[in-house]
């Protein structure tokens, strides 16, 4: 009888711990929305969605004065967004349920590519054009980025075939396959190998490519291949960072894979080229935004941002240096987009809509993401040329739980933004206590 009482008590204490953890977390959560009533800034956002796996309920929307001015939500997921000169919006997307044009896959199939959206269409924002191709799965096969080139071509990143390519009038005009540089599996479409998630045109012939699973950025020259690597592989000890799940592997058996130092970049997104020798990156798995500078052939952190508005940044996936010297950050797992000064002061922030809460990328209008924007040095001072390097400040996260939390929030995107590593740890302890106490109580009833 005493054992049964102990079991019931353990269940009660565990439930109280869980309830207290959630109540305190909600009560002490900082405010994410800091809208300036006098601001006239327009911010365009691409949302990956709000359903399981962050798919379903994707949207492209415009935030004006802290409110959503318009939204288009006909795709399962939207990613990179760009306003074109004619006022329409171009967006990378993924959507399932296609019955035609499925190629090697059985219908209904999933397609990815880009869409053109007219925000001023009669009856509300509407898709007016689309380029898409079928992919094996709705996860890790998407086109996350697209740019319109002065030539009239469209430049796309492609996770399915791990390449970048250009297309005009529906026909591929050029491509670079990552297998020409990285150790490739027999069929790149059969696994999430490199997860190429961004491509930016630096000029007419050079493109900056984010190779997420290798912790690297590469500059590809059209017709010549890779001409520069940001965070080059210098130590075999880095390789574990790139080998998880179905990522990089020594497919040719030579004992080598190309994996950059995870202390410099760790599974990053959406770099912005600030000019020769400087790049701004959403350093996702390091939970920070980092500006890297090239010093004596190595790329090292010159400016970092790990906390803003009283909130630790959690898995950011975009950072744009604005014309005013501030930085616009898409803080994905905190479900917010904010603008911060060089010294870390938040001057504008907006929480994402509850029906499509997982933001991928944001763009301030009318400037967009510019090549050759302002650089910072370690003290946050604006620098027109080369700068000194500094050291990132440590994060306040709980070691070992960050990746698990990303997975939990992928399955349950409805979890509040403030639910972090400490809450996850206490929830796991509470759940374990309920299970142990419940079994004990049942056996001794």
C-alpha cells in the first residue's frame, strides 16, 4: 500500500512540475512584437507552414505596421521571397497533390520550384505563374531559393538533385552539379545528401551557394566550377558534424569528406555577400547570426548576434544587412522576425501568424537583400573595408538538447516560442516521473 502511495505521489509531483514549468515559461516570456506605430516599413515573409514537419499552411505575406496587409497561402510551403520590379512577388515553394507531370513518381505527387504572385489581383493575392518539377518527397527535396537574373533566366537551388541551375521559358540553360566537387552517393535524389538551400548571384558569372550539410558556402563561377570555399575543411575532427542521418559520407572510400568547422558555421541558411572578404549568415545550428570575414585565407567571426529583445535566438534561417546598417533576422523557432541595431538593440519585431507560424525568410522592401551591404567589426561599428575579428559570446542553451528540440518543434509546431531546452528537459523528467510512478501505482493497487 505504501508503494502504491509513493507511485501516486510521484505522478502528482511530476504533473505539478510539468504544469509549473509551462506556467512559469508562459508568465516570463518576453514580448516578441515591438511595432513602431510611426514606421512605414514593409516586410515580405515566406512561411514554411504550420502543420507537421512544418508543411501545410505555407504562406507569403506582407507585414506593414505590425499587421499582415495581405497573404497568399495556396502552397504547402513557401520559402525565399523576392519582390520583382513590376510589383509581383517571386517565391520558392513546395506543394503536394499534383495529378499530372509527375515524371517517375506515382500521382498524386509533390512538386517544387517557384511561383509568381500578384498581390494586387482582383479578389486578392493570386498565383499568376509557376515553374515546377516533381520530387521524391515533400521533405528535404525542395527549392528553397530562386533569383531572377538580368539575362532573363531564373537561378534556382535544388535539393533533389543537389545542384544549382538556370531556366528560361521552362528549359534548363545551365547547371552546376555538386557531385563535381563533393563526394557523391550513387543517386543524390535518394537521400538528403548536401541540402543545398540557397543561391545568390554575386555578378553575371559568380554565384554564392549554401551547402548546408557540409557547413560550407561555395562561390561557383559559371563555366569554371568552385572558385572559393567559405569554411574550408581543415580538420578530420569536424566530420561528425556532417555525417548525421543520411548526410555526408565517404562514398569513394578515400577517408575524406568535405566538412567545415561547425564552430564557424553549422548547418547554415541564407548567406548574404557583403563584399569581397565578408559574408553575413544565419548560422542555424549554432543559434546565432554571424558575420564572417576572410583573414589570411581563413574565414572567422567578426560580429555575432545570439540574443535579441531578451530572447535567445533559436534556429535562425535568414539575416539581411539593411541599408541603414541594421540587420533583419528571421528567428524561425521563436516564430518572429526582427530588426536589430549593430549593438543588439531591437528596433522592430513582429510575431508570425498563428495559422502559418514557421517563418523561413524575410525581405525588407523596397531594398531587398543586397550584395555589397554594410560590414561590421567586432564592436559593431560599420566598416567600409577590411575589419578586425572578434569572438562570439556563448549561448545560454542546454548542451545536447538543441537538435532534439528542433525535432520536437518540427512534429509539434504549435508549441509556444518560449518552449526551449530547459522546458524540454523538465518536461522529459516530468514525463519519466509520470511513467515510473504510474507503473508503480498500477502494480501495487
